[in-house]
């Protein structure tokens, strides 16, 4: 079982290390921060489908999602830390570029470098790409520390949440790179990126996690209006198998 655990802390520069409460971590911030149930606190952790901007519990291998952490409470100072683990309790999946005031450590722990200061609610988001194969369920574990803002670790509140995820029943069979071939890659602008079979659906992402093209029943991709650079093509064949492959557009 893979796990995602998030810890939110009032430490202004982040707790350092791994305080996520996950296996192999140094516990959670609850070991230092006292409980204050009068802060009306809560935390949620969700994976968001980028094309629909809706939460998902069925996930597709090699697909990039938005990981969204939302912390609420009677506070204007909150922080967080997150890690994704596989069934062997090793880091799983791939984080995208860390947003401002956060970072991803060498041990793949994502956390704040400056606290969120929006009164009542703070939201953090980052791209997270699912592993190329998923076996069994994954869990999102979330733990949040909502600070009372007194400059110490006394009187803060700690909340936790768990969200179970599973591999999409139609996507557990991921096509190998030998099954689908992108012809003429890299592809010059103005040309068609040819595919060796007709795809039921094709979605092209740029490396910023944005969808730049969707097509149905196609065996080629028109890259005329694409900027030069790298892209990811995710497709579904006529048998509902999925694949993911990178291609490059050149001037």
C-alpha cells in the first residue's frame, strides 16, 4: 500500500527532516504542538484531475494530478509537510516543481519554507505523477497543525485525515512502449506526429502539467501551433489500454 502523509506545522521555516507520521518518519508535530480544540480545525488531502478540476479516487498510472492540501481553522498561520510512499515504504511517484514558499527535499518530502498566512484557510498545490504501475490501494494520510499564532508550540491544534485511492479498473493494463510507437520523434513544427495505431483518445500535456490538446479516434497529432520543447502524450487504444510517452517538438 502506498501512502501520502501531510503534516502542517506552525514552524515558520518548516520542521525539517520527515515529520509526516509515515513509516520511517520521526512522528508528527503532535509530539511538540499542544492540542487546542477551540480553533475549529480540519485538514483534507485530495488528488485533482487536471482536465476536470475534480477530486478523484480512481487513478491512472503515469498520469499527472494536482495534489491539493487544504487546512482550515481559526488561525492565520499554518504550514505542512508531505511524502508519498509505496508498498515498501519508499518514496513513490514524482513531484513536479515546488511552488513558491515550499520545497521538495532530496528524500522527496514536500513541505513549506514559509507558513501559509491566509486567515481561516490555506491551500497548497503541486503536480504529482502516479507511478507507471499501481498494485493495490493507495492511501492519502493527512495531518495538520493549525497555529494559534502566539509564537510558540503551545496551544496549537493537530488534525488528521485519510483518503483511500485505487487504480482505475480500466487502466491497470498499461501498454509498453513497444506496443505504441511515435513515428518521426522529434517532430519539426508544421508536421504531424504519426502514431502506429489509431487511439480512441489522445491527450497531450506540456511539462507544466497543462493540457494543450485532446483528440478522439486519431493516429496523428498536429503540432503546428506547439512551442518547441518536450510534451507527454497519453493515449487510450481501442481495447481501453493506456500508455504514456514523451515527444519533442523542434524548430
